[in-house]
């Protein structure tokens, strides 16, 4: 393990975090909102720690798979700890509350323990949303684009950081891939900000909600999230949540006019089918049950489906009051999530595609036990190792889900609250149902469960294997994961 290089890269990540805190500090100083001390102290600490790591000498400038795994896991923990300091220093929040809030931000979960966000300084509100934006594409993907300047290859970090089972590279060099992804990310961010501003949002609210949508987070500057905003804003955000829930490499293919790749993409086709089907089913259910008019049913269904499926977690209405069938669809969407290679969470649509193909193959094997039946995706045959890895991912997800639901029920919570709170953590969605529904939050949980929820958010964002391998003492398990 290249410990010196690992520490050096972690130092770079902390320096990058200090850079992203500057806008919040600037707003705090300009508005004199009383929250500047926390940002100043944190930025100084980040710069000192980051600068000290620059003096560490590294004999080897190559990263092994284990090194990438360690960097990704500890980077997320470190940026979350340092990122929570402004809330602790200036807002007098306890460590469990502040850590939960910032982990929720960086993992783009959007769950909160703050009851009245409108009473918070704008600098702190902005910092929460910035964590969404840098956590969405991944601060580590940004770091990868800088590593060639140190003579370091970043593929092992990129592979561990990028969500989904298939790590497609846009360019031959990993650093070039990271740069292209961030260009797409920035372009989408600017477009959405301009659209929200055009439809009547003020500059600050447009910025906060843009960072939340593009990062598929869900933090809002309003206590009621998106409730009360105009229909054009509702549909604009819905469209961009669909965009940000899609694999970003699709947009590069679109730019390069590789339309064949887009048309043949099985994940994209299923993603759009699930989205349209869910919107129509919920719209019809809401209208037939007399919940709302046809148009309002369609509007609310469109927003909540795209919000939950993209794991953004914004709310335009209290969907906890919807009929059971509509809530069931949203619950299923919480599990599924969006596409691999997006900023969203969840199981990922691509895994659903492979899982169903795997089930179909096993059924055929009952009839033809000796048949060789490879599984293909987008015209390419998948390795058995990848298929087994996807099946294993489902297994681990369900084991953690079942165990965690049981643990939460010990706190006295009802089953619906327990199930939805766990799935919304693992899939990085944000709001759930019942006591953690769209008009409520996680404030009332005790400190132990807040820290445990933060752990679940990190597990979900880093897709289980990365974190579990770090904490596993068994060499066999580590070798299997790293392979």
C-alpha cells in the first residue's frame, strides 16, 4: 500500500474542499450574518492540513486497487467531518446533527435534521447545497483530473468513485474522462440556473435549487421545499432531474453524434420506460381517487416520480397523503434509483437489466442445464465475474436493508417509517414515508441512529463493497472485492 501517496492525495482533496467553502465565506462576510468564524476556522484548518501533506515524499507514483479503495473511503469521511465544522462552530449544532447533515449533503441524500432552514444564514444554506454539487459528480472525480500534474494515474480512484457496475471511459486517459464529465456537469448547471431565473426564482434560490437538482441532492432554501413554486418551475426541475438521473456519457455521445450508441443503450430505454410508466400510473391513480384534477395529478406525479427516481428528494406536495398504490410506486422507485454514471443513487437501472437477464438465463438452464448462455448488454457480452458481482450487490443491499430495518424498529418506530428511512438512506433519496415523510425530517432520532444513518448514506453512495472491504479483516474478501 502506497501510504505516502494516499496521504498526499487526501491532502489535495482537503485543499479542494477549502476552495469550495470560499463562496459561503464571501456571502457571510458580505451579509455579516455571523457565520464567518466557522468558515474561516475550517478553511484555515483545511489549508494547513492539506499543505502539510505536500511535504511528504513519495517514492512510487502508482496506485494499487487497494490504494484507490482507501482513498475513496477516507476522503468521504474526512470531507464530511471538516465540512460539518461550520455548522458546529456557528450554528451550535451537535456533532451527530452536523455530521448527519453534511454526510447527507455530500452523499446527495438530502435528508435533514434542521427544522427551520429559513432561519439559517444564507452562507450556511449555500454550503449545504454546494456539498450536493461537489458530492454529485464526486470531489474525487475532480481530483482525478488534477493527478496527472503530480505524475499519478487516477483510474483506481475513478473506478471506486464512479457509481454503477460498469465504469465506461469517454476518453483513453482517465483524467480526460473526468474533465469531460465535469464540463458536461457545469454546462447542465448553468442551463438549469438560467431556466429557473427566467421562470421567476430569485438568484439565491435558483442557485441553491440548481446545485441540488444537478447533484440530485434535495436540500432546499425553503422549509416547504418546492411547494408553492409555479408550474413552469416544477416542470423545468422535473426535466433536469431526468437529465441528471441519466448516464452522463450519453450526453458526450450526443455531442459526438454517436446516435447509434444512444439508441442501443438498454439502460436508457428502461430508465425512460420506468419514468413514463410511473408518471402515468400515479397520475391516473390520483385522478381516479379524487385527489386532484387531471392536470394537477399529472404535474405532481411528474415531479415526484422524477424527484424520487433521480434520488433528488425535492417535494412539490405531501405525497404521504396519496393513495397506497401511488406510494407503493414511489417506494419501488426509491430502491431502483436512476442510471449508472449519473449523480443519482439507488440500485441503478443497469443492475435491474442485468438481474432480469440473469433470472431469465437461470430459468432457461432449468430446461437446458448444459447450455452456455452468456448475458449481453448493449451488444456486448458481460463477464461472469461482473454478473456475479451484480447479483452479490443485490444480496448485500437486501441483507443491510433487512438488518437496518430491524435495528430502527428497536427505537420504537413503526414498520413503514423504519423501512422507508433505511431505503432512503441506502439509495440516497432523502424523504421517506410516515414519520420521515416529505413534511418531516430526522431530527427526533437519537444520536446513535443519526450516526448510523450517516454510515448507511456512505454505504449507499460508495456502493457497499468499497466501505465493507475497508472494514473487513478477511484477506479473501478484500482480494475478491479488489479484483
